[in-house]
């Protein structure tokens, strides 16, 4: 296995950059599957649960995020809010493209 690229070159924006990149992939997959609106509804329902989970794990010190902007909103890093949206969007985007109603359709 080779050496992984050092994305730390983005400094305090490293986490934000990775979230934007993977968020773009998720949006593209959802758009391709015609599932943007349905995914947004699911993510909105999941968001409060994920937020509490994330806030708790950060508060009790289960993990720390070093390469981030330092901007917090409602008690967690802004990057974590994006993460809470990107992860289910990516999962749903992959799911919809593998098992969707009509492969390649852009209709809602």
C-alpha cells in the first residue's frame, strides 16, 4: 500500500475541503438518481439525532478535530454540521443509484 497524500496542506480548512468534495459527490449522485428532494427530507429527519450524537461525543471527548476552521455553531464545529448532511446524502445517493426506481432518471 502506498503513502496517502497529505491533505493537511489545507491547514485549518482541511476538514471543510473534504466535506465540500464529498458533498459534491453526494449531490451529483442524488441528482443522477432524481432523488434530491426525497433525500433532503430523510436528511432533515435524521439531522437532529445526528446533531445530538455528535455534540455528545465531542463534549465528552470521544474524539477531537484538529484540522478545522475553529468556527462553532450550536456547540459543534461548522464542519460537523456539514458532515451530518454529507454522510447520509452520500449513502442515499449510492443507494438510489444502485437500487433506484429508474437508473439515470432526473425526475423527483
